[in-house]
């Protein structure tokens, strides 16, 4: 069985034997999970043995696009990169912008699966059906930016590049994968999986196309959708200021973390906000098939980066006790070049700052040490000096040295930069996220803070709210549509799937896919031994009340958190221990 929109082909690369072959895409799975996030998790669920070491050759690195990739559908240029996470032991699906997804699709593939491991450092060159294994000994040890520059000079800018920095090479479990210099698959140590396979880079060019049922009508309709839906004020603000706009919204809403989540507002936020940062903008950029163009290229002093995104601003700014915009941008630049997730690396350094200030363990850094926190990124990536400890991440550090009451993580994945005491549903969303603490799985502040459509400081109704948000994001990311198309709906997604594939899809079909994706991810984790005991919130949230802003005085009682968890399990159809019943498992 085949379906338009898809290439109906998977490229499977055996790194150990340096061989490659193609096979048909499992279209029976694609009908149930569509592509990208959902279909990638289904493949890994079926192909990975339970209990494998994520950094062993037994793990697989899976690059997956979707049926809309390579078409004019707006905001459809993202790529899913998945594997078992070395940070958490859970499933780990990341998405990355840029142009790599389109190049893979135009090369003729819906997915590329990397198996085994190279014996020596190398990079993979993919030119349509021509697959070559290249020596990367001269690139090993270099930063990601220099690596991409060398490869771009060698092959030209028609090629898209995925690369790792020293953090991935040294198997740091917060290592990311970079693309187009400033795009990242950031979380859960996905870069360490690539490093464990001795892959320094993947260089891709494709010269083919994508077939849809009626190209004239499809293109006409997509153009109408772009004008009528995408290019609306609720979406286009992202072109002007990127996610820097979230800084003011989060501070005003009482969910901007300060000094390792000890408070939720920062009176100094105007010193490093979007207005300040964007005065230094020197360029704009968007991903493939993007109608919004969120990328802002900044230069402040000798600090250069695309962004910084809200997460990086918050973690390198108020959460670290830093107000200098140049230092924040430099932190982002160095983390990207070293191949480190800014969220996890930042949170780990912040935890070390609090440990030092509290006198529990001296890591040699305190809040506001802006020179040191940039230097510590380099030490972490190379596992040198204090960086060898910090490379462990918050969970393992707290188990080694103490400070577990303020160790901000779930399942070993460090907290994103949204303070849950100002948005109780966010604590639940972090807890039940498939890859550990993640704001991309169910974004509760949209309802509880920004739209103010749901009371934030209560457990009532939060299980269903997080479920609904999670289902929507699960299907959206299985289509691999960017999060910044904020006006997107189930109806619109079904319409686009029908246009691109020629098969009739309904709103209910979309919802069913979303629910199925949540369940297949949970099934993977359940098989690895995860259950209710792992769906947690940090102790700080229940023990300490916030002291400033609209959420002042708020903490989340443990009984309220448990109530939200019970609600969520009930609406998902899981048992009280968070386990999927056998009759549901057999339908996945």
C-alpha cells in the first residue's frame, strides 16, 4: 500500500558494516501515526529491545519527516529525530527546524534509520540514492559551528547539515544535534546518541520532489490557508520578535523562573528583554516551507547567535541571576557550538550555583557569575575539571551531593523555563511528558496564564486540560507542523492531510492519532519500567511558596498534584499506577 504525500520509502543505514538499503515505509503504521513524532516512536517501539543501553550500538537514531514535508504547507519544515534517551531511559523524540527535513524528503525518503556504530569518527553523505561514509577524524573535537562551516565550504549551501559538538562526542547526556548552525534537536541527550555512533555529521542533498493528488488545487488551497489562517496577528508577532515576547508575558503572569525556580518574577527583566535584544538584530531567517520566519540573528559585542529563544533567555538570565544581554547571547552561542541543550546545561549550572551558595557543595560558581557560566559550558562539553561533574546533570548530581529538594527535573530531564506554581497544570504536563520535563508536550500556560481561560491555582479539571493539550500537540508534531502556527486546529490539520494524501481525514481521525501517539510513547516507557513513581514534581514546588508577582504565596500541595495525576490517568484510560491496560496495548 502507498499513499501520496509520502515517498513510501525508508533508508536504513548499517553503520557497523557501512552499508545502506531501502525498504517500503510501513504504511499500515503511517495510517495510525501519520509520520514524524508518532510514526518514529512506533518504529522504535517495534524495533528496540527493552532494557538496551541508549549509548550502545543497540540503540537506533531515527530521522523522520511527514507527508506535508516538502510541500508548500506553511510551517511544515521540521524534522523529528528520535532514539531511546541516555538522559532519562525514556523514549526521546525531538524536532529540529531548518532545511534538513526537506532535503531528506527530496532525496526520496520518509525516514532514515541509523543502526549500529562506526568504528572511527565519520560523517554520512547522502545525495539522493548515493550514500557515502566519510572520514571525520579532522572534524572530531571541533565545535559544531566550525564543523558546519567546513562542510558547507566543501559541499555548498544546497546541502543541509546535521552535526554534533564536543558534548555529543563525549557522550554528555544533555548533548544536542545542530542544523543550519542555529537550529537544535535539543533535549534528552539526542546528540550523545549520535556521538555514540561516532557520527560527527550527516550531510544531505535531495533533488527530487513530492507528489500530491492535484498540485494545482492543492497549491491554490494552501495559498488561501496561508493568507487566511497563518498570516494572522496571533501568529505574525513571532516574525517581529521571536519568542522574546514570552519574557514579558511570563513575567507579568508570574511564571518567569528566577534563581533556580526560587521565585517567578524579575524586576530587572527590561534590561534583557526583546526590545533590548532586537536592537542588535542584523538578520532574519525562517525554516523551509515557513510562512512566519521567527529567526532573529543577533550580534552584541562578540556574542553572535540566532535567537536567543525564550528558554535560553530565561535560563541564562533570571534563573541564573544574570541581567547582561551580551552574556545571555554569548551563553546561547557557546552552548550551541559545544552542542549542549541550553535548558539542561543551564539548569545544571544554576543548580550548582545554589548548591555553592547554600554551602552544600562548592562548585566554584554563584548566581550572577556570568563569565564562569560561559566557561563552565566548555568544561561540561569536554568533561574537564568541574565540568566532569556537571555533565552528569541535575538528577545524578543531587544524588551524589545532595540538594534534592531543589533539584528541578522529572525523570532526569531538567525543567523548562515555566514556573508551575503560577500554572499548576504545567507541573502535571512536566510530570507525564513522555521524555521527562518538557513544555512542548502540553503547554498549560496558554490556558492558565496567557488566555486566562482556566484558573491556574487549582487542581480541578487539570487532568482533562493537559490531556486535550497533549493530544493536540501529539498530532501536530506527528504532522511535524511548527508550534508557532498558533491558530491551527484539528479541522485544519484534517483538511491539509486530505489535500496532500488524497485520503479523506476527519477531525476525529486527528484526535484519534493524537491519543494513539500519547499511548505508544507511554507504552515504550512502561516497557522500560516507568510508572506513577516516575511521574513526579520537584519537592521545591510543594515545600516553598513564591514570594513575588501574581502567584505570590502559591505552592502546589502534594495532594493537589496527586489529584491532577489521578484525573489524567482516568481520562487516558490508564490504571491508578499509570499503566496502560493490556486491551489498549494490543490496539497500538
